[in-house]
C-alpha cells in the first residue's frame, strides 16, 4: 500500500529545510526589544467610576415615559449621534404634541418649549402631581407638581 503525502506537508518540510537557523543571540535580542503589553486591573481607569466612558446617566432615560390621559415623553438619541444630545417628542397636554432638542447637563436634560427653558430630572410619582402616578418610583419630572412621566 502506497501512502501519499499532503502537498501542504511537502511545502512545509521544504520551507523548514531551506530556512537558515536563527542565531540564538538574534532571537534573544528580538524578544528583548519587543514591545510589552501592560494590563490595567482597575476597570474604573478604563470605564470611569460610573461605567463606560461616554455613557451619561441620562442615556438610561431613552424610551417612552407615560403620563396620565395619554400624555407622554419619548427620549431618543439625537440623529446627529452626539453624546448627550437627544430628540424629544412630548405630548404635554391634550391639545399639543411637539418635538424638541434636549441636551444633557449633569443628571438632567435641558430643552426649550414655547420659548421657556425646561429641565427634565429624575423623581418619583408623587413629584409629578398626578394621582395616577403617585405610587410610581421611576419617573421623570419636567415641572414639579404639574408635569411628569413614569415607567
């Protein structure tokens, strides 16, 4: 019975036989001059104390927040993709729904509606001023006692 050798084995054997042996001093020098890789054990040095770099607390608010009687606040990342910039769609009363540009500032989002600067901040259902939301704990407040939305 005749065995055939794989062409890959033949090429590998040929290359091995034709390659001169490396000088042991050259190999040692190459290893000594190779760049080293440092590891960082403290993930806060990479991510920051509050999570990945570039992530804002307000990013957790992305999505739809509901108020009473069909009122809502929808927060989405801005189309331009800038960190801390949001596209807001808000139905703040039964007669109006509008879109606004929001910008993160610390743990709030600032926007302007009807020429008036407003701030969205986290809060409780009781702070919304709506009996319907009073028992909720995950809420956003626009005007304390008058306007808020919860999940």
